[in-house]
């Protein structure tokens, strides 16, 4: 039996259906990356798994229990960090630990928080407020907070998309290192195919919205730990990458619509400067006609 | 504008000089009853030189009068915050509550302190000698509550969904959500409300004291008007202004401390 299972899940907002017929099953300890266009409904998908919103149809189960509300068994790392700005790094994580393990002694809680602050290498900044940290550091706090809850599953919603390329690479390595340590089940939502291949066991493309759905899953059978430089030269890496991108650009992305546009083409004729200047100006005035045209354009949505 | 040494001091002094000049000219020309700046200074000196003297019930140093007023304001203001903040939270948290009470609030908000005071006196008529104090407190509280109420409710509504998501994912209890998320997130808005409320409370005190004849800056002002000592009116106006200014500065310092990123 799968650990996390989504069956025929659909979700819409108002009249537009965002996600349709999502089927997904994850084994315990698996790292799955979901790659898709921006606006395809990736965040909606993670909110559904987190229990922050309810599906219109279909069921989500974690460990055979239906997901009906958010809970600390699913640690979420939000795209925009979602740290409380009035609490320090330490306090932000402590709030979560205190909530999830209320029966621990204060000493044990403190030790636990310190361990996770250290895990994301933020011990020197533990008493700083989020406002004093860089984007990468904030996201590390957010990751530490989610991990410190010792959730059964970790949901990462484009955790690195707001960061610059260098910081992103560092954090990718860090996520891989942390995952190697405790092999938690992870769902990573991303718009970066390379990031998915580098980190995940399986990549599943999400087709373009509206009515986005999950495509076939691509197994990433590359040996771990993966080295970002070496991996680039592996033929298998290129193969997976090509397959995923082909799907996203091909079947998953194929949503052509024909738009008919009315175009007004300005048609200016140059002024004839050889004619004498007169007060009423008529012979010199540029002649302007307007041409109306209809054009049909094929657009990828 | 070019900056020069001591411009922070010299420029405001120029402003004060201009006003003093206009005052002097007015006193000398069209407003014959208006005491000149110099005369005001001479007549007011005993009240400034011995600011805490008590020569009689309505003849005390100006700071002693101010102290009475400040105590009354502090009480009324505290009452306003105690009532206004929870109401603001309820308005912000519950749409139904907001729909029920918002029209009433919008109607009561623009009512002048002068209109509330008689009602306050009527309400506490049973309290005997305490009636004027309770009436004044009621007026201050009712008038200065609104900025706190409205700012708090706006602040609660403006809490980013992210923070609420954190509370949901962590399954914080209602109490913890309130104290760990809602209140800290609303604090900057609340303090803006508190600051505006304090300004209004200080405005209302003068009106309340005038009508009740309580000892204080406002009461003194009204008494001296009746006693035809116009210099003291100006002294009172300046005192009220300076104290209001200081209170506002103090609040803005506190407010800045609570501005979270």
C-alpha cells in the first residue's frame, strides 16, 4: 500500500478547474519531484496535500488516513518562507517543536531546536530576526522548522525559486545532504527540471493549466550522492532531462488555441517636402490611411 | 535647501518668531483685547516659575494643573484601549460581527466630545460628587476609542495568509494563535491606533474639564476666561500644545519599536 496516495483529485477555483484527475502514489522514503509550468497549479497541489484546502473530488490519504486538515505530520516549506518576523530563528523553530512535542522537557526541546539550527548551519544567526537574514538563510530556517517537526512527509513548495542561482545550488546540495541523513519522504515542487533530477528519485511533470494533470513519472536512476558537475556529463541524465522536457513541451504543454485578432495597421506616407509651405498646409500633410486586417494566431497556453 | 550648522534649531525658531510677530501686530492693531506676547509672559510668570505651587483650588502652577489633566487622560485612555482593542480584534476576525457593528461605529465615531459629555454626566448622576470625573472618563474613553478599534480591525484583516498557514500547519490552539501570531502581527497597526487615540484623548480632556469645571489645564483656561485674565488662556493653549506634542513624540518612539519587518 502506498504511503501517500492521491486518487482522482480535482480542484477548481470559481469556474476554472485548476487540477484535474491527479493520481499519485508515493512509497515511504521516496523523494519525488513534481515539475511544471508556473501557474499550472503546483502550489494548489501542495496545499491539497498539506490539507490547507480541500479537493472538489477525489481522495488524498497519508498512511491510509484521509487528509482533511493540516497537521504537523506533514512539514511544509512554503515558497515565501512564511517565518514569523517577530520571532528569532531559534524561536521560529522552537514554536514548531513546542507545538509538536508538548511532552518533552524544556531541555530536550532546546537541544532538539539547536540540533536543527545546526543542521542548516545557522547556529551563528540563531538569535537574529528573519528580517536580518538573506533569502537563502530564511529558506534554511524554514527547512529547519519543517524538519524539526519530524514530519512523516516533507512538502517543499518551490523552496528555492526565489533565490539566486548560486544560493540555490548550495541549498540544493544541502537538501540532498539532509535527505541522505534521514531518508524522509519528500514531495518537491519545482519549475526547474535540473533541480528535480539532481534531488529526486522520480520526476513527475505536471501539464500546463488549466485542467493540469500529472504526466507519466520518470525514474531518476542515477547513483547517489549526485555531483552536480559530474552529472551533467552522464548520458542517462541527459536522457531523463530530454524526456521530461519533451513531455512538458509536447504532450503536456500542447494546449493550442487559435486567437483571432483585429489588427489596425497604421500606414504612413512620407511628407512631400518639395511642395511649398502654405498656411492651410493641405498639400504637405502626410497622407494617412488605416488598414484593418484580421489575423489568426496559434498560441500556446 | 542648503543645510547649515544648527539649522534644526534656527529654522524652527524663525517659525516661532514669525508667529510671535503676527501675534504682536494683531494685539497692537485689530484685536485690542488680545494680550501682547510680553504681557502674557509677565502675567504668566508666577505659574511658570512655580509650576507645582498650590495657592487655591483653581489657582495652581501650570504643571500641577497639567498633571491633574494627564491623570484623568491616562485613566480614560487606558479604558479606551481596554475596550477598543478587543472590539477591534472581533471586528477584524469575524465578518458577521463587522457587518453587525460597523454601521453603528461609523455613526458614533464622528460625534463630538461636547455631545458625549452631558450624556456621561447623566449616566453617572447617581455617583454624586464622582459624577463629573466618571462623566469625563466616559467621554474620553468613548471619543478616543475609535482609532484603536478601526486600526486594530484593519491590522487583523491585513495579516498575511502565510502567517495563518503557519498557525494551521502547526495546529496551534486558538489561544496560541492569538498570542503568538495574531497579536504580534497586528501590533504595528494597533500602535498607530493607540497613538491617534492618545491625541484625541488629550483633545477631549480640555472640553471635558471646561464643561465640568474640574481643576486641570482646561478647567483653568475656562475659569481665567470668565475672570477676564486672557493672558492665562494663551498660557494654557501653549501648555496644552506642548504637552500634546510631547505625548505624540513619546508614542511615536514606542510605535517605532514595535514596527516589525
